[in-house]
C-alpha cells in the first residue's frame, strides 16, 4: 500500500507542477502583451483632412467614399478624414482608406485601371502614380495620411 500511496503523491505533485506552469505561462503572456504593446501613433484624438483627387487618362474621376467608417473615412467631399486616436500606422495609409471604401488599389492598379493599360488618346502604356504634395509615390501602403495633404491618384 505504501508504494501506491507514494505513486499517488507523485502524481499529485506532477499535477500541481503542471497547473503552476500553466498559470505561470498565462501571467507571463499577459505581462509580455502589456510590455510589448506598441505605442499609439497619436496620444490623443486627432481630426485630420487629406484632400484627394482622382484622374484617369487626363480626366477627373469621381468615387463614392462615404461607405467608409472608423478612424479613417470619407464623406464624398474629396477628403479623407482621420478622426480619433491612431493606434497603428497601417490604419491611416492611403491603401487603408481605399480598402475601407471598397475600392481596389495597389501600386499596380487603381479601381479598373491597371499598369500597362492604354488610355484612349495615347499610344503608350499607362501607369498608376500617387502624388502627395506633388511628390510621386508608387505604393499606397507607404503613404500615411496626415492633416492638410494634397493627394492625387493618377492613371497616366
């Protein structure tokens, strides 16, 4: 009987060690989540506006952006609105604004326009270019919206 009792106490000890390790891992994970939490982009609520215009083959194009919601959104007024505390840069990119509006955009395409497509009046191949305050960019994921920007999305 003594061996069986010794075996049972060893099992109990192993169970307690397992429970301790389980809870220690939970506490460690919670601690790491708090310690490694990235700092917000803004520490207080912001209200920014970036003016956005769209051109394709030399013509102005209009898009509905009032379906957007959240920190970054539009009101069909030619502006991207950033309102609230910005927690992550990815939520205020030009690409995030268009994704939120349901408009397909990458460095290779803008809505129905693809790099390499031709404009009606041109013999060359068009290309999607993004201008921020007249500086060209090729990737909308790298364009962070901020207050008083002038952004042009152009297929030329």
